[in-house]
C-alpha cells in the first residue's frame, strides 16, 4: 500500500513558498532527503487552511478569463502549480455517493471503482473532509507483460483505508494499486506529482480484481494519437514510419498502435489477417498476444 509519511511541522506555507521550497531541491521520490523535503512543504501547505478557498474564489471571480491554460486541469482536478522541473502540484475533489455531481456523472468520472496503478510516483495529502476510501493492493510490475487478460499472480490485497485529513502518503509508481471508493462527504486532496521525460513510455494498468488479471492499459501517450492520425491521412512517410515503429520501437504499446493503425487501413479481411499474422511474429510477446486476439475476432466476424 502507499507509504504513510508521519511528520509534524507547525509552520504554515503559501503556495508560492511551497513551490519554491520543493523546486530548490527538486522532487525525487527515490531519494529520502528529497522526499522528506517535499513532504515537509506539503505538510506546511496543508496547514494553510485558507489558501485553496481563496484561490478558487479568485478564479471564479475572474471567470477563468486569464491564465486559463495554467490554472485549469479538469472538472475534478485543479492545477495549483504547472510543471516545474520534475514536479507539479494539483488539488483533487472527491464527492460522496449522495452528491448531485456523482448521481449526474457516475463514479467512473471520478475514477471510483477503477482498480489501477500509476506510472509515476506522487505525494498526496488529505486536505479537507474525511477523504476517499481505497482498497489497496500491490503487484510486481516487472513480472507483467501488459496484454489484456494476462494473469497477475503477484497482485495481492493489503488493506482498506482512507486518506484522512492531514494524512500524507507516497503512492509508489508500478507498485501500489488501488480501487477508490467514494468519500463519506466531499473531500479534497493535494498532490505533488513526480514527472520525468520517460514517464509516458511506462504503462499504467487497469486491473480486473475478480479475475486477478490485466484489464487494459490506461496510459496512452500523445505519440499514440499522432501516429493513428498520421497513418489515417495516408502519407508515404507516415506509413513507412509506422511500419518501422511496428517492427522495432522500444515501446510495445506504440508498436501495437502502429499495427492497429495499419490494419485500420485495410478493408479486405484477408489483408488484415495477413498483417496481424506478421505482427504475431514481430518479436514482442505483448504484440503477439494482442495480434492473436484480433485475428480471432476477424475469424468470428
């Protein structure tokens, strides 16, 4: 389960002070000194009981007319500080089951009931309210290939707990899995998110807990979309690049995207089958399993 970081610090920090304090040392969750520094500044910001309300009121008063790209992150998440070096800071809202936004949008809009890991590490603080609940699991990322339906024997249940007000946790990339459960009443968390240039190439998974297997990869990168669009437009250079990436790109996920995009151009089922047959022998177990599934779907169509 996420590592609980128990520290006491009565100091109160503003958001700019926190950003500067973390930026001065950087944020590396694998380094204990860096982690302790970031957690200390998160604690100090959490002691500031008025900053978030003041920020939201100011944004509402401005109707998001200024700096909208810097401040807006989504209906559930508010960007507090954009990427600075190797981190950014956000606040996340967690409604309870009986609130109108939950009844109107459903739990999946707030990632409730979606067991998943993360392809990044992050610190989180329960800032307001009782906090969301989670069923926590752990698994061995290195033992997983990532195809849909793959058994994950290392996946094990740890406990159910909640992110209570004042609690600080470190979610560890590719280790901690959680299935979130609605908070008992509206809650807010504050996150210090670790970022790296290679992060988009590491997969994030959704898990089928009943079957103990991979449900899907839930971390498509922008390169995936760009490749699909480029192949769909049909330029010779794009097709050549897609064929090259499909055969030897380091990311299995992007290799499959290329095969999918190329197959989507083929209207003849026999041509699609031949392409997926080639994909099966392209040297990637992940691609081979997914290609076999697609060939099976062609036979059943």
